[in-house]
C-alpha cells in the first residue's frame, strides 16, 4: 500500500509540474519493477552478521552526465517494512529499544550536494533522518550503467554504501558489544527517466 501511494504521489507531482517543465534528467526510482534495494549489514556480537533490508520505499533523483555537480536524490523509507528473515528479531528491532517505529515509521534522505570523483563516481552528501534524528552523511556512489531499455524508456542505475553510527540517531547500543554500534548501509537503484 505504501509503495503504491508513494508512486501515485510522485506521479501526481510530476503531472502538476507540467510536461513542458519536467527536466529530461529527472528519474523516478523503479520500485514497481523491484529494481531498487535498501539493505544493511550489522555485526552480531562479534561472531557473525545480521543482514536485512527495507522492502517499502520510494524515491527520485536528478542525473545529468554533463552536469554532475547538480545531481540530487530524495528517498523515503517505510521503516516498518524492515525484514531480517526472523519475525521475532524484526519486532525487537522495530521496538522502542532500537528504531521506535511506532513513533517514527518513516526515514528520509535528502541530498545536499554531490562531488564527482571520477567519470562514473562521486560522493553524495545529504541529510538522513532516522528515529526523529537528522544527521548529515556522506555516501560514495558509482554509476552502474545507463541507456535505453527494451520497452522504450531510458534508465540509469547507481549503487553506494556508507557506515552509520547508530548512536548518532538516538539508538542506544551501549549494552551491546562495540562491534554492533555501527552498521553498513548499502543502496542500489535503477531509475526511469521522466
């Protein structure tokens, strides 16, 4: 439901702008085709790792290979869609002990800048809001590829990862081993040019 509502909202916003004003370099993240993923990896007690993902989200980005400094990204994530393939653990992570999803069901990312570091890569800076706390983060990103798809649309895809210190977002990990105080966030997505 969240996915369809978010997509409808994004499409409606595009329609309101008017076809003549929509930039050819604006992309809608392809969540309908499930060509986007928000995943994480966190150490478990120093012995192994827990892998998980968020299944419901939406986003859009601006990408012009001739003007990389103008690149931007906005994402909205339904925190309650967390899945680590273990229902009891998921409930605990979503509880007030960690994510507090009852009070903070949505996480957002809004980019504030992009610095190219090569032809197909750069560092995206932006504000991540999680559990009601907003922190500026940096994420190195790489262009996976771009071009026309078999259905007549134009696509571009990216991937990136960064480390997040959970305490920065009000998530108290002090009773757990230090190895669990941070997690790796990995994002990969395809967008369809509008």
